[in-house]
C-alpha cells in the first residue's frame, strides 16, 4: 500500500510540473499496466472499499487507482499516464455532466473514452439510488450523524426537497464526510446492488493474478 500511495503522490507532483522519473520508476517496480482515473478522494474511498469486499488487491494485479483532484485534470493525467506517457491503459469513472470534457481530454492523449464509465450525476448519487434513501439514513444514524442530518433537513432550502438530493448535500457539508461515506455506502450495499458504473469498472480491470 505504501508503494501505491507513493506512486499516486509521484504522479501528482509530475502533474504539477516536477520530473516524472519517480513515477516511472515506481510504475516499473509495481508492474503497473492500468491506471484508474477518479475525480477525487471520495471516489477513491468507494473503489477501495469495493476492492476489499471482493477480495481484490488491485496494486498486486498491476492496477493503480489515481485520484486527480478534480475532473478538469483528466487531460493532464491522461497525457502523463496514457499512451504518450507511461503507456498505461486508462480507465475510470466520470460524471455525466463532465463526459464531453473527458472525451476531449482522452482523445488528445490518444486514450480510449470507451473505457470510462459514466455516473448519472456522481458516484454518491449512484450509491444513494442503489441503497435507497431509508438504508442510507440507517448508515447515517449508525455513524452518529443523525442530529446533523436532521438539522440540515430543517433548513428552509431542504423543505420539500427530494430526500436523495438532501443526502448528497449532507455528505458535502463537512470536510471529510463525503470521503468517509464513500466507503461506508459501498460497505452497506448488497453485492447484487453495486451501481452499474462501479461494477463495470471492476469488470474492466478483471483479475489477472498478482504481479508480486
């Protein structure tokens, strides 16, 4: 896990203008063949939680999951990690509203847009719909966040608002909450209810056996 985090950090430094030598060396040492590009740390938490549930060690399989710090960075990360850079196969998740931006960035980098899986609004929305709002509220209660959730519901802006939209807003109202619930909601899923974009992502990086 430490090497995987080191690779992610080396790629971030490279994207910010540093040398790519450290990222290239770590990719070689880890035997990487695929990079999963995600918008941010809450998506990372969800992917890592599902990997644990399914007994997958993605790094050992040659797959690195890379949070980019925002969808607008996809062109830069695709350039560095894809055909023109480290030569890794690229896959990942994107939101429907960001699809055109992803398509342009991937095309410029010479990478396939067909290996990216689209969430209707975002991954949190997909998870809430898969679980149902009642089950999500059970998770919120179990985490000791019921009072904060009820406080948000009493706000005028949330009077009569669809429950799923209020839940999405709730997860984003406190630093770190969206990341924490990214993993918790995946853990609460029945296996047959994994949202299609997330399930398809895992199928696209099908198990090939450990590299080390």
